């Protein structure tokens, strides 16, 4: 018996861990290569491997899959964890550019994709911690 689509978690609807890995990998590939994402890329370490793993673990639990991030690092406390970095409107927009493109490429269901873009935008807005421009 299959689960009706309406009761699937976003994690399941996306395709579980393999699909989430593809999404996160593509997100960081875009951040690493798009000139328009230069400022947000600069605040990340040279190797994006740790960032990729952390985002995968966070999104796994956030999307209703295994709570990998919480199991290893505790509550995400996103604002606190991002507090050491200048997160302004430009950073938010660059981050969203990469995530929107990754979602557009990786999520075929338009309604789901639009919903995810919306919640990511809300999260990105929440992380803005300065009125300045990282310029």
C-alpha cells in the first residue's frame, strides 16, 4: 500500500535522502560558480563540504525526515549560528538566488517548488541581522 500524496512529508515528496543530497549539492555548486553569489560565497569556508553536510542534515529534519542535525549539534538556532556573519539584504538575495535555481532544477512539482521557495524566503528574511550592505 502506498501513502497518499497529501500525507507525504516534504522529505518524502522530494525523494528522501538522495534527492535532498542532489538539491544541497546543486545549491552549493551554484554558490561556488555564480558571480552573482560572490558575497555569500565569501563567508563560507574554501571547502564547501562541511557546509553541504550541515545543510543536508538540517534540511533532512526540517523537511520531516531524520533529525540528523539536531542529533549531532542540537537545536539549529539559525539566527544564533549566523550571528557572527553580516547577513544583509544582499546576502539574503544571493543565497535565495542559489536556492531558487537549485529548487527550479531539482523539484519538478511546481506547487511544491513554489511552496519551498516561499518558506526558504521567510527563513532567509529571518536571518538578516543588519541594515547595512555587505557591498
